[in-house]
């Protein structure tokens, strides 16, 4: 069975700086991955390679059967949905757009809806709104939504194109606890629907829901650990990645961490910054 993502000895070098170093990573069918690491660990660069916006300096990359260097990358990108808190920058453009129109625009990969739509498009948008429990938002303008409703709208928009791979890049940034949990519930719904594979990028270990199967941990452009979440999420790996003395426990099939502040650990982190 063909891998969803396969990277063999992938490195990314910019000038004299090594951004990613000799990554070997494979995502297979029925796997949903979380990517963990501090800012600067290489998470964004890794996503840029997966989405075809960045070529590695060396190594081999295959995404959804597309071998880099032998494929049309714009066609690959049509198979990948991408949602990031960085998309909040388009809020002024979307302000007066209705929730349904924003969702439908995902089919055309446009910011705003400029194409002629069909009844089937409207039906699909309504189904997505129902899945995300957003029926009450029908006809509402984007700028009247809460932050959580906006994020769910953008995720529904990404799903409108029926991607094979959905990348969620820190989607919970700026959300309160209740709204974050509602968002995580929506992600459970996506996984249950078997619509696509998910890559979920976060700093927060407690966001790793039961349905996420695997974890990749990055530090300074290198893979610390990669594999089934139960094997990767251990004190040693997390303490190394986040440069703190961390202990992990499981509650209700989700991981939670405790941080044991040690003066020498914190001072060491400050000295490096």
C-alpha cells in the first residue's frame, strides 16, 4: 500500500543554516499525525515541503503518490487542505462574506467567492455546516462570528475541496478552553467521517485527542521521535523537545503534562535565547 507521505534523508539548508537535517518520515493509510516542537524546531519548513511550496536541498519526497521532481505540484496542492491561524490575516477580505459562501470558496481555492455556484455546492456546504454544528450560522457574515466559529468555518472551507490530506497548523491559537474543546470535537468528527488524513501541528500536548494515532517530535530540525503516540509520548522525548523537566500522564485517553521547574533548566533555556 502506497504511503501518504514518504521522506527519505530529507534536508533543507538555507545559506549556512541547516533548517531540517536528514529526516526520514512515513505517513500511512489510516494514520493521523500530530507534529510537536518548539518555535524554530522546523515544523513550518516541514509543512512547506509537504505542501510543495519548498523543495528540500537533498533527499526524496513523495506526497499522495506525487514524487517531487517528477510531478505537477499545483495539482498536488489541490489534494491538500490547509488551515492556519495565520489565515486570520484575511479577515478584512472575508468580513462581509456569508459563512456558506466562504465554505464554498474552498472548492475554487479563492479568498472570497467569485465563481458561479451550483445547487450541489450549496448542499455540500450545508452538510459541512451540519457536521460542524453550525446550522445556526447560516447567512451570518464572517465578521459577526466568534473566533472559534471562524476557525470551524475555515476548516469546513478546506474540506469543501475534498482533500486527501488536511493540515491544521496550530488551529487552537487564541481560543479559550471551551472553544478549543469544541474545535477538537469537530476534528473527531472529521476523522470519524474518514474524509481525509490529518496532520495536526501544536505546542500543546493535551490537544492530542484519542483519534490521533501517531506523533512526530522535532527539535532544531531533527526528529527526536516518530511513531505511535503511546510510544513517542514519554517524559524523555517531551523533556528533550521542550527543554523542560516534563512528566506525562494519561486521563480519558488524552495526554496531560506536568512541568517541574528546575532553575538550571530554565536558566539554560534563557542563555540560549
